[in-house]
C-alpha cells in the first residue's frame, strides 16, 4: 500500500481537493497576487517567483490540460476587470508557466524585423507578438498534451 493511500483515510473527504480544484484555487491566488503586485512589468520575476506560482508549477505537467482549458474560458459575463486580468494571464503568464513545466516549450528570440514571435528590440528588451504567441501556445498544447498524458499514465 502506498503511503498516500494509507493516510488518505485520516483526511476528511471534504478536505481532499481534486487536482482541478487545487489548480483553480492556485490560479485564482496567483491572479490576485499578479495584479496586486505594485510593479508594472508583465514579466516581473517576482510574479513567477511567488509562492502562488510555485504551487502551480509543483502540480506538474498533469496540469497542461487544465491550462489549455483556461484558454477557452471566457470571463466576459463577470466583472470586466476579471476578464481583463484573465486575458492578461493568458497572454503573458501562461506561456511562462508552460515553459516552467516543460522547458522544451519556448519561443526563440529573433532579431528585430525577423518576423519571430519574440524579437530583440535592444537594451535587453524584447518585443512580443502576443496574439501570435497565444495561438502558437494553444497549438503546442493541442499537439503535445496527449504525449505528456501518456507519459504520466506509463509512470503510474
């Protein structure tokens, strides 16, 4: 018997959260942290170094389908600020999250005018074609989630 099964009985069922519940809770906590941080840069290292972010990364690649589902989620029936925040996370935060889960997922930085999704613009800054990045991210998830889910099933 695995140790996690042995101790599962000691935790009341209402306290055991599914991966999806944990993920949703952690994403919401990260979103609140992300937008309460007084610094303005979308790629501020503090946002990806936060305990909220690290909690999501610790859940591992099995969260890839849940991340993919976020891209289909629409918050436009809620507070307009929630919608804006969700869209910002999709455009800026989720690609970094995926890279931290699966380092092979990345965008090469091209020279300015190269047509790359991410281009060097000088002074250590990059320009990002955010809609193209989102489309490429969704495509990568759709093509690669089955492979990662198979790896998880094999190791279980």
